[in-house]
C-alpha cells in the first residue's frame, strides 16, 4: 500500500478450509502455513467468531488444531460488522444499498450490549431482509 500501512485480511470459513485441505495442503505448501502463522501473530489475519465455531464443527483435525492455536484471530461478529460498515461508508460507490441495510439491521441486533451474539451468515441476512419491510438508512 502506498501509505505505508500493511493490509489486514479478514477471512471466512471456506478460505481457511480451502487453503488448508483443498488447494494448499500444509504438508506440501509449508511456506503458506508459515505465512498464515505469521499473519496471525502480526494481528493481520482476522475472522468472525462464527468462523471458529464452523471450523470446530466441519474442519479437518489439523485445521481445528491450527484455529485453536491461533484463537486470537477470531473477533466478535459485531466488531467485524462495524469495521465492514466503516469501509462501506468510506467507499460508497462500491456498495449495494440492500446489503448495507441488511448489515445495519444485523449490527443493531447484536449491538454493543451483546457483541458476542452471532449474526448469522450473509445468506440468512438477505433472506430476513427480503421477508421484512424496507428500512431507510440513517447517516
């Protein structure tokens, strides 16, 4: 990046599972494993807390162990949503208004009073959004 900052990567369950078991097995691509470890140590790799639960439920034993060893990468879902909304507001031309409305409702439901509450995944949010009345965004 031109301003000297280093990127932070926010990943979902499929990214971790595809990396570890599907495309870049850790016994063959040891460099990828060490790079992922370093990103986690440097605080440059994050994932919503829900990802940890999904990895525990459906990940390979090796990925479950890796996630347990790097539990600091998993942040409360509400925190991830707040950061995503901040990015959306910074780049308004790159956002879909229907997704912003859905994200706001998810954030409102998880709010600061219960940041650990799971927000569900984006597909569920879109389904709920389609089933509820349209709300106007407040700046």
